[in-house]
């Protein structure tokens, strides 16, 4: 009985599966095709879009009904209900009455009876089969659908029976079988139990689904192909008919045109008998001509001829439409198809009016009446038997060509074509499917084949399901048989297992009788006691126990004899009298609810006792540690604390009970760095070691810096089980580090930023400005250097200087705002960076700063006055480096110093360019010194009275690689500034001595005048360097004359005078060069031990024309005579100057008048 019920349920399941799947696939295929192909007419559809949607919705509703998914069932049942209701309202013209005119825009494909049926189906699908009355209605309606479907299928085997159901057999057969599938599915699913089986791991169900899909697809494909074939034949046929009839009409027009042309050519009058005879011939030979007559422009006949086939054609000319057309006097051929005659007559008439000539100002027309139906009727061989052609003048005037095929309401128009009538209105040709026998036979065959295929799918899946049920039943029987066999084996194994457990247990297992005598013992007992089994069995247990523990052992023995288990540890004697710690569990042996003895399980815990003692020592050691230590559980995601020592509690203010169980991050507070917290949490998550300094909070809310070392601890299996956290309060250390960091960034004297911190801070601000909005204010750097600070520092002491620097820092701080940056770079240099809006604002700010810094500084009850020089550089987008801004401000400050100090100077690109050139020039000059590529040129010094050359002046020249010369006025001051003048002058003096040796070969009494730098006078051993060089080239000291400038006396006049005196005493001649342009006092001349004065060219160039210059020169000459000095006039360029100076008793002259500076070779030629 159970087997039969299972088979029936399986059959219901598989039938539902096949019917619902087929319904769904039919709808899905129709919907997909209609969306993709967009068929133009109903004939081209196998199923309408509305029907496809209803099929899909019905299948899903039936699926929900079978699976008892109420939401799915009701939702898609409502879709079916709405679709049917829409078609019913539209087709019954109820939309205007219900004010639902918008529904007409949506196609309604269901006829009222069909729409009513599906409306009831939608309502039925919403019912609940668990209710008895609703279930009965569902089954009744399902039977109704099945009977309706079977009747519809039967009608297809009656001639043209499909016409009662739909437009053509492919549609009606599909509709019938879908209704049948829906009816069967509804009947089977109207059960109160869940029917659909799961498809998971059910290959037979998937194979069946593929079979169903193949059947549905094949049906759909074959139906579509047959429909497309018929429509293609219809289109081809109507195109052939239209082409043939157009050719026929055109030929008739050409025949009449030739007739008219022949008359014109032969000059035949239309009213002549010849014309009438000619027309009669045409009327007799062309069968579709009914009559021909000649009419004038007023429509009055002149003569007429008619065919014997239709003598009544003249009646067609009496209609108003024709009469009006006849009087229209067309200029060319005109054709008319009278609408009034199109349907009333069995043979509709066509009229053609053709102008044929003029006589006596009257126009004549040939009026031809023809049988329209005979003219355009297609040949029978062009039309297949199942097609019928119609011609239409408009929507109301339609006639058929084929009278042998009576009209029928079953005809289905499938194609149409326009027939163009030359010189007249076109006709519309249409072709209809007249016979459905071939289409019906093919559709019936597909319907029967599909039904058999669905039955096969049901049989296949039912067989597969039945086989699966049989296999499942067989497996169940095998499991029962196996269970019985297992129970029998278990009974045999229980005793063996007990013996194995007793014998092979790693712990000592023994049994005692009620008197405490050993009745059994396993090998582990013998190993612990190191005795034989014979010595064990029958002995009292107390014989093996340490005497002090025997009373306690007997107490636990009594507890077990009373039916309770007991666990305890005691000491026994082991091998070699060793005392062992044993953990014992006593269990009562009960037989028939009576305690007959005691089982004992003993375990040697000696090693564990020792380990526990070690752990206690370790715990005490951790407790006395000065560092706080906690242990957390790594197996818990929150890492709860499971241990903390006393030092941790003292450090944090928490008690141990407050800590245990908390997450290990409970010390985190508001100001704890998030990145540090994330680092610790990452270490916890990744099970790695971590060392951080973190700001933690005590229980009272106070914070402290904690040096946390987090270490993971692995268990014996290598799995991280715990974390040990070692905490050390390093607050003082952190404070010291912060203090050092502050000192590293701040100037120790003024407590403002130092140079490194200033550059770092400004770089960060500039980077931020680059990414900020364009409207942000730019930065400016002010480089401030105090004027004359060094003498004050030297005069008043370092303490007073430090006081002034601190006051300067405070004054600068008064000018600072939130964005300003102030720093001391060292010594008396300060830098101020701030944002600005306009240059004028920045200049005003600098002026106020100068005024503030110029105010007196109270130091040691005195007022010290200082000024400052300020260089300003402004930030631009193209220059973003802080060091560049500082350097530019420094260069601008140097320019401010040069302009008299207590001044503001803005950095200019030209200044930087000039400095870059100076740097490049300095590098090239150094290379020239190292490569000895400098040159000495020589200019003669002439005795004015005799004109004889008495000496030459060595002049340094520098020629670049490109052949150009650098002016001495440019590179000499540069070399004196950089100190390069020292090696250059040393080389020049040696080269001059060397060249003098050569020149004296041409003039033995010639002397050499060499220029000395101020810097050389300050050098140690300068005197010895000069004299040793002269001696090295074997020259007399009197051959050399040293030229000095008055600036030598500026710094240390006493040293200079003493050194000059030594040169005089050594026999060297010393002269003052460029006399009159320096700043030294004339009082020095009386003290200077010099031999000669050289008057600067500035006083010589205009001595002839300028009395003041002459007066100065005369004064110098007179003063030199008094001091016993000779005089050289420089810059003599004209003979008048030389003569005039000679007349003033000037001793020597030098200038371009005598000779320009020249090379050694040229000088040799000059002397010779």
C-alpha cells in the first residue's frame, strides 16, 4: 500500500513537473520570438504576447501552488487575472463606460469567451487548496479546462473546426494543448501537501526538462517555418500578379498611343471614316475593350463603336462622376475607375480618355471603355489553390478575381501589394489564405506528436523516480540488516573492549573487593609499584600506601563502597623506595544494584606536582617584578586579561578583580594615538611581537607613558594561545625626550626656532600652499641682520650681547601672528616668515620692523642703539624650496648692507643673476690660478724731462678661453673679496721677477713696479716671501718697486708703516698708487717711509682745461718735493698733458700716450 501511494505521489510530481515546464517554455518561446522578431500581423504569430505572458504567469502561479508558496502563487495569479480582465473590458467596449480609455492603447488579444475563461483561471489560482471548498472548486474548474481542451483538440480533426477557436491551426493547436497542460497541472496541484520535488542532484529531472524544451522548441520552430513559407508564397504570388497586370495596362496604353501617332502621321481626322474603321479593328481584336467612341471637349459623342460582348457599356457613362470627368478636357491621357460601378456590377468598367486632335478649334478625345476585371485578372496558373486574390479601390470597394472560390469568413489576409494604374488612381491587391487543410494537417500532426512526447517525458521521469525510490528502499533495508549485524558484533566486542580498556589503559587500573583486597590490576599498576602480578593480587591496598596517607585512603574507600565516586591523591612507594604522588579515582562496582567492590584508576602526578611548584615559584617571581605584567587569552577575539601582577595594579590603580576578563585595551584614553592603537591591534590579529610607547590612563583618569612589549606565547602544538604584555612607566623618560626634541628645534638663548626647525616648518607650509587654493596668501621671508652688533658684543661683553639678542627676539615676537614663523640663525641673524597680500603691505611691515628694532635697548642701566638691515624674498609658484627663499632673502640683506644699512631691500632676479655670474667668474678665476693661465702685461714709466723709460709696471690680465679679456676692475675686487688675490698676487710677483730678468738683458737699469694687495700686508712672513722671491731670481732689491694703495692704512696703520719701513731698509722702493682717491689722512704722508707718489688719472685727464685739477696736481708736486718724494702722473694720453706736466716739474709719466700695456714679447720690441 505504501509503495502504491509513493508511486502515485511520484506520478503526480513528474506530471506536474512536465506540464508546468511545458506551459512555461511555450510562453517563454512565444514572448522571446515576439520581442525579437516583432511580427507585423497576427498570422505571423504562433502565440500572442499577451498569451505568452499569461502562460508564463500561469506556470509560475502553478509552481507556487504546488510548492505551497502563497506569495509566488497569488502574485502571478493576479497577473493572469489582470490580463484577462483587460481583454474582456476592451473587447466588450466597456472601457469608455468605466472611464478607462487608456486601456485601448494596450493590445487585447483574448476574445470575450477566452478572456472570461482566463479571468476565472486567475481567480482559481488565487485560492488555497487547504480549504475544502476552495479545493473542490479548483478541481472542478481544472476538469472543465481539461474537457474544454480535449474538445478543442477534437475540433481540429473536423474540417475547418479550428475556425471556431482562432485565426489559424498553429495558434489554436498550441492554445488547446496549453489549456490541457494548465488544466492537468491545476487538478494535480490542488492538494494540501507540497508536491514539487527538488531538482538538486536529480539528473533525470534535468534530462526531462531538456526533452520538454526540445519538444516545445521543435513545435514552435516547425509552426513558424510553415507560417513563414505560406506568407513567402503569398508575397511572391501577389508581386507577380501586380507586375503582370501593370505590364498589360501599359501595353494597352502604348497601343492607343501608336493609334494616335499613326493618325497624326497620316493626317487622318478623328471624325473620318478611316479613323472609325481603324478603331473598329482594335475593338474587334482586343477582348477586354467594351466600346470606343469619339467625343468632343463638351463630352458630346461624334461616333461610337461597341463590342458585341457588352452592348450596355453606355449605361456606365451616365453617372455624374463620369460626366464631370468627360468635361475636364485633360491635356494628356486620363483614366477613371468609377466607384459607383465598382461593386454593383459583376464586371466593373474602366474608362480611358485620350486627346487625338483638334478641328475648327474643337478638341476631340477617344473614350475607351474596358472590362476592368478582365484587364487585371491574374492568370490561373499564377495562383496556388490555397490562396485567393482581391482588388480594392478603397476600404469599401473590394472585389475578388476568382469567382470559383466563394468568400468565407475563415479567410485570413496575409499580404497586400499596390497596383499602380497609369494616369489614374492606384488599386490595392491583397491575398488571403483560402484553404487551411495543409496547415491544419501539419498542426494536428505536431499536436499529436507533442502530446505523445509529453507522455513519454512523464513516463521517463516517473520511471526514473520509481527506480530512485526502489534504490532508496533497498538502501534502507541494507542499513537495517547492517545495524542488526553491527549489534551482534557489538555484543561480541563489548567484552573485548572492556578487557582492552582495562589491560591497555595508560593509567593504572585495578579492582578491589569490599575488604580492600586487590582482585585485578593492569600492567600500569605493576610498572608504578615495580612488583609482579602474584605479589599484587590478594594484597590489601594499604600495603602500598605511605603510612601517613592510609587513614585518608580508607575513608575514600568507604565512600566508594557506599555507592559514590571519589577522587583524591596520596603517596605510594615506588621503585627503589621512591615516594610517588598518585591521583586516584574510586568508582563503585554495582551488580544488580549492589556494590560488590571498587574500581580504581590511578595516575602518576609526581611530575605535575613538581611542575606546579615551579609555576608557583614563577608566579611569585612575576609578582615581585617592578614591571607591570598581564597575560591575555589569544584564542578569544577580544583578548581578555586572565592574569595581572601586583606591579601592574600599582601602576594603573586597578585591582586584580577589576582587570580579569577585561579586553587588553582597557587602558586606552581620549589622547591615545590611534596609529599606536592600530599597531597593537594588528600585532594581536597577526600574532606577532610588538613594542610601542603608548599613552595609557590610570583608573583615576591620570595619564602616563607606557613602554609596552607584547609577546605571543605558543602552546605545545605551536598555536599562539596567550599574549604576555610587559608594561613599564616611562613618563619621565618621554618627558626628557620631548624636552630634548624641543631643544633640538629651538634656539637655547632666545627660545625661538633654530635654523633647522625653521627650514622644516617653512618647507611644510610651502608644500601645503602648493596644494591649496590659488587665492591663498603667498609667503615672504625677511632676513634680519643687526648693524654694528659685533663692536657692542666686544665692548660690553657676551652677557650684554645675549640680553640684546633676547630683546630682539621678543620684539620680533610682537609682530608675529598665528601663521608667522620666527627663528634665529646664529649670531645676530634672525629670519621672519609670514604671509602677505600686497608688496606695499610687506614694505610697510618691514619699515615698522626697522623702526621697532631701532628703538634703544636697555642693557646694564644703559641705552644701546642698534639698527638692522632686512632682505626680503617673496614666494612664487615656480620656486617652492624653503632654502631658496632663505638664500634669496640673505642676498637681499647683503644688498641692504651695501646701501648704507638700516635699510630694506627686496630680492631681485637680476641680483641673483649677477651673483650667479660672480660665482661662475670666481670658479673660472680659481681655475686660471691653478692652471697658471693668467698673464702679465707691462706699461712703461717714462722720465718726463728726458723721455727715457726708467721702469715698467706689471699689470695682471685675464683672458678667457673664447679670447675675450675680463676687466681688472671686475676680477681684482672680486679676488680681494674671496681671498683669491693672495695666490694670484704671489704668482704675479714671481712672474714679474722672472720677466724682469729677461727685460734687463735689453735695458740693464730697468726697474719693475708691482702692485700689492691689502690682504697681503696682513699675512705672516709676507716680508720674507717678497725678499726670498727677489733673491731666487737673482735680482737686486732696488730693482723692485712695490705699489700700495692708501687703503692699507685703514685697518692697522702702525703695522703697515712698520712693514713699509722694513722694505725701505731692505732697499726696495715703495710708492703710493692712486694717490688722492683714498680716505687716509694726509698726516700719514709725513710718517710713511715711501719713495714715490702716483697721482691718479682722475686728476690728469682734464689738467689742461680744468684749473682745479691743475691746482691739485701742483699741490701734490709741491708737497712731494717737501717730503723728498718723486711723483708719477698716471693716465697721460696726449702730448699736451706730458709737456704741461714736465713744465710743472713732474718727475715721471705713465699712460697710453707713451705706450699701452703690452705682453713681454711686445715690451722687448718696444725697448729695442
